[in-house]
């Protein structure tokens, strides 16, 4: 997949706006040690990519925590709907889009792999044992 992302060509006046989960839209490595991984947006042409972190006022997100990939509660907070600069986040986003409302968890379109299979795939790829989200 990363080879396909790196091969994307963009016209001189074009931009890429990745439409993917917030962590996957980051531009630099996330995590440490064996659990570290490069998010998808890090493989896109940097000079043509606009990365947006989407944040919500609480609710639920589908992600993997511990040994469970499922809906998990998000921290409750209050923010007005709209765009702000992404400089306050550590993983290099250009913008933050505040939903201004709670999020609703959506399960993956494809069935989730069991944890053992996922860890074996990640280990073979040299990418640690993080669960897909």
C-alpha cells in the first residue's frame, strides 16, 4: 500500500487531502519502539498534501486499545465547529477540524482480523504488533 501512496502524482496546481482516520492522517511516526508505525499520510507527497486531524466533543471512536478493537469512549470536551491550526498536535497535521459535536463510532467496512493473525502480519512486515483501527 505504501508503494502505491508514494507513487501518486499530483498536477503542479493540485493538492492531496487524505480522507482517513485521524491518526492515519498524521505526517510523522507515531508510537515508540516495536509499537511505532508510519501513518498512511506520511507516504504521500509532502509538498502536495494537506493533513487534517478531526476532533470531536466526546462520543465514541472505533479503535484498538489493549486487546480489544471496538468502540471506545472519547474524552468529553467542548469546542466550536470549524478549522484551527494543527500546530498544537505532536504528529504534524496542517489543520484540526473540530466537529463541534460528539462522534459516533463506525465499525470497519471489512471484518476485523483476530489479534493473533494481526500480530503475525505486523511482525512479518517489521511493523510491531499494534492492532488495526
